[in-house]
DNA sequence: GTTAGCACTCGATGCGATCGAGTGCTAACA
DNA sequence: TGTTAGCACTCGATCGCATCGAGTGCTAAC
């Protein structure tokens, strides 16, 4: 285990490196500390910390930088009660969430932008995916003789829609009555059960009412596929180009993989969805990320919830040299505020 | 006016520079041309072309690169009938548009991705904004006692939705009947007239049916604001990070402004909306762009239409050194294909 | 009008000297 | 035993300088 002094030095090295992005030397620490220790003493301690794996040396005559393990220790043991979020920031968060909201998704986008502006990192918000939402309403709105829009409203106020073209052999009228029956039968069904229930009901109805079974199956296919793909929720990015502000990504070849990865929303979603089921707040440093492109980044995630049930994730991506002390409590406040807002709004 | 030989040389310089991204020397041209001209002759012509403003010299002992004016001449006069799109590419475009589509917006996103993959530039597709669409359907779906979702379906199959919370003093029931009346009165109205018509009708109904006028105006506000913001259409990006592949943007400080600009969807939309009303196909080279961040880029736009009416824009953004010869006809094919698909789908 | 020849320009590349921040080690000190 | 001053050493960064070569402009000859 580390001595108190070692912890203090590690902490100071991380704090300094986070700000300067340059290796921290023993003199710097010696001058900043008020324990009156000379640079030589610090050097000895630093050598020990390096041997233990908490520090690294870019090259022989450079200062030290924290290793991945060093950051991990810092986050796990040196941050308790360390809240470097200013009162002003907290009140900005509050005011962000006191605005009247139009829809869940708009709030998600707003949050991503807000967070990225505040931190100069890249923010990712995973749109709410409420598992215990039920189907409120299913409707078909005809556009013309062979085209219609199918609408689905959930109890959490999300709206899914898809334009469908009628196959030959099925009239709009037949389809409308089918949807009406489905609406009556499926309303109140949990969303994640919709697919299987819909399959049952549709095949049931089809065999009863429809003449052209083959074609109808095709339409059924469209709708079911749609249910699968759209329910995944959306990814909202904020400040993707903030990545380029960080000195460690000033080289295009370093930045490109990360930015390209961020463009693949589906992959981003997958990476964050994992965090949802885990702890309320999670920090993944460098190589701790499964995703190869994020090996030089840290990903901090916080889940937000409605009525106590986790429904989405707020994430922040930056270099491993992240300002954890500021950013972690910030994310905590943000997820808490978002949860409260959504809960107030959707739990009647 | 330029002589035939000058045009030929200009054309070869552009073609070479587009591929290599490096200044083109007289020897290179001399070897490639089959007219049997020596490097010295080419040099003389190049000096003339520079004096005329079509070429530039990065420094004294370097080859020449096309000036903005040079690109302009190339695009305007040297590209006629020059189609460098392969048959394979054309068939890929066709197959892209033969898939069954779920909704307009999905096609827009697909097109952006496809185009950026094909060209290694950044593609932007401006979602369809159909001016002569009418309102099909307006509905209110209640979520709980004080929250509801307002749905709006247009004749082109677009769905707008917004969650609204009932102000104190207005019951859900009152609201429902108001929406029903509105639906009956507004169905068939042209979308861009919706706002004013809705204002008329709502105030009319309000004074007739509702007790608490003040609060209702607030709700009205929500809805009207929503109509204004959501109808703008959306921007779909493809391959924003492709920008980083171009040698002229290998320096982060060059790339950052462009990427940041691309993140501001609203600004992108504004820039492209302008192109919509203009020509069918438009090329803006470097400083010809109004947007400061695009002064080192070229923006090529093509409008697509439904039933002959322009509804959206496909754009391609790259360095001024763009492969115009390939990209311009490509955009032409793409916008044509998209127009045909949408027309077939939405014009009954 | 075209071309060969040639001096000239100027960025790119490579090399060596210098600089300085920071280290590790040793010996002395409390 | 822990701390510190002193000192030699390391190594990236920076600068100056020589070299190289692609490409030019000009002149004179064809």
C-alpha cells in the first residue's frame, strides 16, 4: 500500500499533468507542496512510485506522467469528496433542467451540447430507452392509395414512425382495420414484448381477415424489422471536434480513429449500452476500454433514470489525461438533474 | 481568351494536382502530353497562364498549382461531356435506390453515407422540405393526466411530434377537443401556411371554448414554436472525418474550423438551403463560399426534387483540389436517382 | 514559334553543436 | 534512518549550416 506522502505526490502529479499535458518534474512538486520537502526527496518517492507502476517516464531525462494504473488509483482513492465543480456550474446545470422541455430527445441533445461546452471534451448522450414503457397508441395514417404512415406512441412519449407501401393484394382499408385491431389488442403491452405479441396477433388476424397471405407477410416483415431497429434509441453527440483541442490529438493520425469511431453511432451506442447495466458511475481509463480506438482515451459514463429505473447514459470522452476531479462530480450532477426532470415529467 | 493549347495544359495541371496534391512541373506535363512539346515550351505557357491568373506558384522554384480562377475555368469550360464515373459506380447508385425505403429520412442518411464512401469527401444531405405538402393529420395522444403527445403527419409522410404538458386550468379533455377541431379545419392546408392558419383557428376556438385564456396562450406558444423549428428539415452528414484524409487538412488547425462548422447543423443547413433555389447543380470553389470556414474548401451541391419541385440538396465538401471531373457527374446521377425514387414513392 | 542549355531559387533533408530541464547517485547531515 | 545538497549524466528540442534537387526564367540558337 502507498504511504500518505506517496499518495499526495501521486495526486499532485496527476493534477499538474492534467493541466499542463507535460511531464511533471520533482522541482515542480517540491515547490507546490507545503510540507517543505526538497526535490531530491520527491525524486526518491517518484522513483518508488514508478517501480510500483503508478508513474511512467517518457524518456530518461523527462519528468513523470501518470500511468493508466496511476489514474486508476487517483480515481479510486484520491478523489473522495473532492468536488471541484463551481457553484456557478451547478446553478447552470439547474437552469438547464428547469426549462420546459418539448421532448425527451431534445433534452438529450441539449445535455450533450451543454456538457461538451462545459468540459471541452466530447459528450455522448444515449437517448432514453425505457424498458417498462408500454404501447399507448398504434395508428395508420393513409397518404395515398398505396402508401401510409404507421405511427407508434409509447407511454414515455416517444414516437416511432415508418412509411409503408401497401403490397399488391392488400387494400388500404384492410390494413386500416388490421391496425385498429392491433391497437386495441396491443395497447398497454410492454414495448420489449411488442415484437412477439405483434407477431402473434398479426398472424392471427391475417389468417382470419386477409386473402393474400403471402404479400401480407412481407408487410409484416417491414413492420417487425422497424420495431427492432428503431427501439434502440439514439446517440447524441456534443463537441466531437473538441477532441482536436487536446494536445495528445494534435496529430491527425491520432485523432482520426477516435473521430471515425464517434461517427459510427451504432458502435458508440453499443459501447455505452454496456455501461448502463453496471454501476451508476463508471470510469474506463485507456486500455480498460474494450474498443480499440479508445485505447488512448478515457470514457466516463453516468446512467440516468426515470422513476429509479435506468433508462439512458451520459458519457464523456477525452484523453486519458482527463480532469477527473472536475468531470466526475459534474457528470454526477448532470445525471441526477436529468433523472429528476424526466421523472417529474413522465411519472405522473 | 485562352488558346486550345493553354486550355489543354491547364486541364492537365488540374488533373495532375487533383491526384498528387503537389505542384505540377513543366517536365511532368511535357512527358504526359503527346503533342511532343518540350518542357521549355510548357514553361512559357505556364508563365502566361500564371500571368492571366489561372495558375499559382507556391514559391519560386516550385511547380504550378491551379488558382481558384483556374479551377473555375476548369469546371466551367473543360469538363463538358467528361464523365469519369465508372459503369460500376452507376450501377451501385441504381441499386442503392432500388431498395425499398422505410422513410424519406432514412434514404437521406443512406445517401450521405454512400456518397462519402464513394468519394472520400464529406457528404451532406439536406432532408426533404416539401413546400407543397399539406397537413394530413393532427392528433393528441394522452400519456397521463397532464402530459400528451401532439402528432402531425404531412402528405409527404413526415411526422412531427412534440410532448406537451398541460397548463393548469386546461383539462386534457378540453385540449383533445381543441385538437380535433383543429384537425378537421387544418387538414389539407399547405404546411407553410399552417402556422398562420393555426393561430387564427386556435384563438378562435379558445375564445369560444376555454375558460382560462392566459394559460392556453402559453400552450399555443409551445406548439407554434415547435412548428417553426421542426419544419426546417434535417441535415445528414456522411464521412465528416474524411476531411482529415486530405493532405491539405493534415494540420489540425486547418481541419478544426471546417469540422467544427460541420457540427453546427443549423449553419450547414443555411448554407445549403441557399443552393436549393439556385441552379440544379452548383460548384462553389474556395473563396466563392460565403462561409469563412469553407474558404479552403469546395462545395458542390445538387438539388433533388419530387415531381419536379426541388425539395432538398445533396452536397459534397472537400478541399479546393477536388476531383471535379468525377464528382460532378456522380452528384448528378445521385440527385437524379434520388428524385426518381422519391417521385415514384410519393406522387401517387 | 520551339527548344537546348544554364544559372539560379528555395524548400527539404541531414548533421552537429548547444542548451537545459530533469534525473539518479553519492555523500553528508539531523 | 530519513532527508538533502551536489554533481555528473541523459536526451529531447532548437538552431545554424551545408547539401541536394526539382523546377524555374532567361538567353541564344534552331
